[in-house]
C-alpha cells in the first residue's frame, strides 16, 4: 500500500481518519504505529490513541490472517450430522475434535440444524482423515458427513467506507456499493516446503487471537525469551509471509444496544457455471459486511456475512438485483452464536518439526470422549 498510494490520495479515498487507519492496518498490522502514521498522514500519538482507545471503544478488534499452506496445513469444510444420542452434546465432541483432530471452527446452522466445521489438516492427509470420520459413522456417533478441501480461504479486509464513526454503526448506501471495484479470489499457492517451528506457531496463534499483542507481552505470558520471539516474528512469521496481512472486525457488544444486533449469515452457492460464479463473487465481494470467502474443491462458494439486523433485507435485495434468480443454487443459513466457536491454528498438534497425525490415536480419543458424553 505504501508503494502505490500517496498520503494525499489516501486521504481523498478515505476522508475519515479512522477509516484510513483501519485500511492501513490491513497491510502493516495494528502495532506498526510509525508506518500507519506515514500512510495516513496523522501524528503517531494520534494514531496510537485512535487504535488503542477510540477504535477499541467502538468495538473494533484486530487479528492476523494466516496463510495455512505456508505452515503446512490445508483447510477443509465439513458437514457433520450427529446421531440422536449425541446431538444435544455435539459441542463437547467438537471440542474434543479440536484437542486431537485439527478442528479449528464449528457452528450449528439455522434453520437446518446441522453442524459445520473447518478442519485445518496437514497437507496430504485428507483421505486418512476421511477414514476417521467414517469411523465415527461406524460407531454411530455420526449418521453422515461431507468433507471437502478449500482451494481458497480468506478474510477480506474491512471496507470502512460505509461505517459511521460518529454514530458507531453501519450506514450503507447500496447504490454506491454497486459502483465499487471487485476483489477477486486468488488461488492459494502451494506450500513452500519450509515448515514452521514451535515459536512461529506460538506467535501466529497469539496474533490470531489479538494482533495488538507485542512479542514482549507474548514472551512474558508464555515464559519464552523475548529476543527469541522477536527474531522469529521478523525473520519467519513476517518475512516468510506466514501472516501475509491483518484484518479488522467490528464486534460491538450486541447485548448493550439493540441497534447493534447482527445476524451472522452464511451464503452457500452450489453448481454454478463459471459465468455465474464470476457474477456472484463480484457482487458478494462488494458487500461491506463480508467476513470470509471460501471456494471449495467441488466448486462450492461460501460467503460469511456479519449483517446488522436492520440491514438484512436491503443486503439480500442488493444481492438479488446484482445476480438475479439463483433458486436451488443458493442456500441461506444463520449461525447459532451459542453453539459456535472459533479456535486458533492447531499449534498443540505440532511436535518438533512436523505435524502429528495418527488416526488410531484420534479414533481412541474421540471414542473416549463419546463414552463420557453417553454417561
């Protein structure tokens, strides 16, 4: 960003200082105050106050975007159908899957009621993991499942153009959304072959939780030497682009003010022709509420939106105007917040210089967890 934009053009594009800061954070991260100040034309102390005080009060949080393939992992989307005896306790079994089976996200989707999960699996282990899920079906823990590799997974940067920083709420002008440029999905590069080490993964998982953390604080909390972490942060995590960018999320406490109530919405597009996919992805990528995009190996395109309740119908109206009738090609569902959880990368599954993957051990651990749930 620093190479392609002058401060003047940056100011013209984003008149609000808060918007310029949020956009700059996407490239350089929230800790690089000096670089953000250069990009935005603001004083360093002003930038520091905006990030640590004002934006925090408005409900903004900052997280690291991870290139999973750079650390030897590939994300997979799964649909899990739990059998009757385990359905009401599914979250306990899913938590066990995080401990032993590379699960990094799960949610129950409404109104369908099934569970969706993301597994960040070591490269080349897809079929072995499918065997594990089949084992759960054989043991009547699951009645069925699907598992599909994600070709592209990304958290697009927040577009602050339509956020009113005075009122602290979104005010989207949909006629202006249509005139914005499209952000296309880029196929992810194959893993470079250079695996991370323990310190790299420790830093990455902490920055996923909160990118405002400094290596000194992480080192103190994790009882690691500060200079060791700082070296790994600069020479491995950032230089090797294990964390290629950062993303900003507005996560206002929705319980305090009804106007901030949101629906986390999942749009699943299936069996699209190439032309339909291009048209759909172009329209979806412009939606200010877009949190994540995933393109699966079977052609399924998934978009996750964080939509204020008051703008739900206008959002769907915009999408319909842009892409027309999709009928059976589109499934709309909503995330159930109290039965959803996002974990960090499965750093605890890394031993010495490789990812630990033993299907037999995972089967035994999950069978034990299922037995505890039964009791």
